[in-house]
C-alpha cells in the first residue's frame, strides 16, 4: 500500500512539473514574447557596438597622442626659431589667383573633427 501511494505521488509530481515546463515554453514561443526577445537582443547588440566604437575611438586618440609625442608636434615653440613658412602659392603650386585667399596653415584650423559623431 505504501508503495502504491509513493508511486502515485511521484507520478503526480512529475505530471505537474512537466505541465509547468510545457506551459512556460509555450509562453516563450508566443509572437509577443519572440518580438520582445528580438528587441532585447537588438538593444544589447546596439550597446555592444557603441562600446566597441568608443573603445576604438579611445585607442585612436591614444595612438594619435603617441604619434604627436614621437614627432614632436606637441613640443613648445622656441622663440629663437623662425616661425612657419608662409607662401603665396596657390593650390597648384603657382601664384595665387587674384582675390584667392591663401590659408597660412596647410590644415584647417576650425574645430571640426570628421571622426566625431554627428
């Protein structure tokens, strides 16, 4: 008699456990649940891509600083040395056209950085 009660209870518990597992799985497979899971994965992927881009940018800035140090671009200007050469040559190497403005620096001095996020 005790044996039958034990196996009956074990069978009932296994049935409840299996029913619960099946119901949970069915809820996970509803269209709303699948859409929510896909949205969560997309957001997580977006965060990972953003973190990767920030890491790349930080490494790029660090390497740029290393190169500037190696090339002496950040060195203080010695007042005894002459200033940078300024030429009145136009873009093609010839004289500048009348009314054409020649920039004193070979690179733009505005704060625009093409590597920044827009």
